[in-house]
């Protein structure tokens, strides 16, 4: 069990993170580089459902700026908390 640092939900059961953390954030299933939705109906890392927003520190989330792995890209300084 893991709790999201931003929305405090259990990551494997929360349908979507309640916090939008980057302008233009890409919902699960709409990734431009890799399509994780087949055969998954949930993110294999953070458990969000297709169309939901990944939880903070998810390994699968794509950066909307560089389209690399958001967790390890250099664009994180451009995060905008809402």
C-alpha cells in the first residue's frame, strides 16, 4: 500500500489523483510515446483508471513538456501546483 503525497489517497485504489500538478498533464491512456492501456485498464504503477491523472511519483507518467518519463525528466522545475 502506498499513499499519494499530493492527494493522500491510496494509490492502488484511487481512480485519479485529485491534484493537477503540471499544466497540460497527460491522463493515463493518452500518452504520446507509449500506450499503456492495452491490456491494462489501470496504470500498472499507480493504479489510476484510464482517463485519470497519475499519482505523484508514478513511474509510468509522461511529462507533457518533453514526453519523457516525468519522474526523471528535467522539466519538473516547471511544475505548477493548483
